């Protein structure tokens, strides 16, 4: 499996890693909780027919910094807009998962010309008092893997130190990624996104792992109901948890590529 090309862009004066691999029309991917410590089989599946561009959010693994200056939700959305622009993704198809899915939805709503087609995998952003999401920052460390994936080993493998990582600094880097997501979404990922969903015009696929233990699968319909202009379609991924692209990389990639056309 060949490695992606790595470049760096600046957002608010701080570096953010960008991975690129494949050929064909561009598709951007904004990762979920934990970011992307390593390139994944899911991304290779997308790269078979697409140029996959993966910018790392501020504070996430790969030397991406700058999360500490993002104090409001608006700060985060504008930083993501900068990141997509500088990664060459303005006007391209966009895929977002979990916390990355919430940002992808915000970009599609506020800057509709920036997103051609949209795929969201169990995005954050909404809150239902009758069926609340799970707070991932309130869990014991040994419970997180089972919360993220139906197969806990998939999460553990993703967040294990990659080759060449500093054994002292790596745990700090992963804690920083969790802190970055918490700055944007704690508590419970509620950002009042429902007020902006109706602005999304991009054709949208909503994908949910049937065993999602973070954002209940019932939230898929809540997103679809709020997206009046995006003609949203809901698909469920069997035997998959919150980060379905780790549990079922081929199935998730196949559904996304079918949607993007």
C-alpha cells in the first residue's frame, strides 16, 4: 500500500497537514474523533477512483496545531473554511465523519458554493433530550475503544503509535486531539446546527453505523428532516459503530462513491 503525498498549509498562522492520494475528481475527507494518526484502508478504497484530499483539523494528529486560538464555534467554522480552501477543495465533493461531519455540514450550509456533493457519517451538531448522545469526553480510557467502533480493536489499531512516533510525545498528541474536539463540541456535540441544516443545497448522503454508541442512529432522520434542500438519503452500515469507516471500510467507501457518482 503506497503512502499518500504529505503537504502542509497554514491556517491562522499554524501548520495543518494535508494528505493526497489517488486520481480522478477530488473528494475531501474530514475525519472523526481521534483524527487520522495513520492512512486508512477506507481512504485507499476512495482513492481507487478519486483524488482523496485529507486535511487535518487544527489540533489533530500529524503536526496540525492552532486549536488553542479557536475560542468560538464561528472561529472553528472559519478555520475549516480556510483549511478546505488552502487544500484545494473549494467546490469539490466533501465527506465528513463525526466531528468532521458537523464541520462539513456547516460549510455546506454557510458556504453552499464550496460543496458539490456531501456525505456525512454520524455527524455531531444536534441534541435530542429524549435520546441524548453519549459524551465521549466523560468516559474511562478503557471504554473509549468500544464506544468508537463495533470492533474495539479497530480503534486501538488506529490510535496506536505509528512507525517513527516518539513514545513520549505520542500520548500527548492524542490528548491534544481530544482536547481540540472538546473545544469545538463539548458538551454532547450540540452546536445548534439544526438552525442551519435547511440551508444545505448539496445532494447529501447520511451514513450511520447501526451500532453507533455515540450518536444514536435515530439522529439520521433528524438530520434528514432538517435538510429541506439537500434531498438527503439515509443508509445504515451493518456491524459498524460510530466510526463506521474503521469497522467497515469497503462498505462505507462503496456507499460514498455510489452517492458521489
